[in-house]
C-alpha cells in the first residue's frame, strides 16, 4: 500500500469510527461526544500507524509530542477530529479527519475525510476545481469571521461562506464550493498539514499570510496563519494579508 493509499484509508476509517461514536453517544452531552470521538479516533490512528509504518514518527493533536520526530525523516501529522464542536452538534457535516505524511522537509501525502458528507479528498489524484463565475467566495467560521478574512472579502469584492472546521473550509475550496480561505487566529501543524497537502495536489495556492512557505515538523508545532486559495486570487489576497 502506498503512503497516499494509506493516508486515504486511515482517514476514511477513522471517520467511519467517528460516525459510529456519534450514534453511540447520540443521547449523551456534547462534551461526552467530543471526548469519546477525540480519544477513539486518536487511538485508532496511532495503532494503525504503528502497525503499518512502525519506523515512522507521529505528531497528533491528541497525543504527547514525541520529540524523536525532529530527527525522523518521515513523520505522520494527524488530527483525529478536526472540528470537535461541529462533531458534537448532531446533524453538522462540517468536521473532518486529517492524515498527512511529512518526509525530508515536505508534505508528500495527505487525506482529509469529511465523514458526515461521505467524502475523502486525498493525494495524489485530486481534481482541480473549476473557476466560479461569480464574485470570489471567502470561507469563514460561522460565529466569528476574522477581520483578515473580511478585509480579503472587501478587497476582492467577494462574498462570505460560513463553515466549521479548518479541514472543512479548505475542503470547500478544493471542491470548488469556495475560493479563498484566510486564517490568522492561531492554528497548529495538524490543523493544516493534510488539507494543505491535498490543496497543493489540486493546484491551489498555499502559504503563510505574508506569502512565505508553510513549514512542518518544526520544534514548535504552532503554525498560526494560513492562506489557501485559487491561484488566480493569490496576489490580491496576499496584498491584503501580507
């Protein structure tokens, strides 16, 4: 099994597990659903990677940071449940599972599962989205659109699309349901590694908000800002964010 195939399979299977958790905890509190989802998906991914790629290191949002990864050539960067709030709200579809592989300084494989939508987007074969004929659509959180995204919307003469998790937002750009995602409110490597790997495979622009390259498997996994957009809009977006 190739690394691409493994990333897609694990993200999909973790997503199926999370759907089962959601059903099992349908009558529980949202906090109980979140806790169960986070733990079970993390445990599944860690066990599967230990079995399938025992020589590789892993960086997971839900696990202790094993610093051996800093001297490893291959590191899996995973978010077992991206969008715990959305997952905890029954009926919401805008949450995800992220599985990415970093190797020798680059993201080389990745998969973003959208379990409630029955979709997994994975490298290397991702269809490039068609150009939307209307105003550029900037995807933002439904509760607190960041100022930088509003500035990008105004500069582009665009519209806003509200959505939940970071993975779901980037997936919307990959799927052609949005055109621009700008974030500057603080994220970590696991929030963007898999979405960025898939976005790049789809021919999208990915960078920091100042236009610099995104770096992964760093000593500090904080990666606070991100731009993912159609290449046609990159210059205009960076003129605002940079």
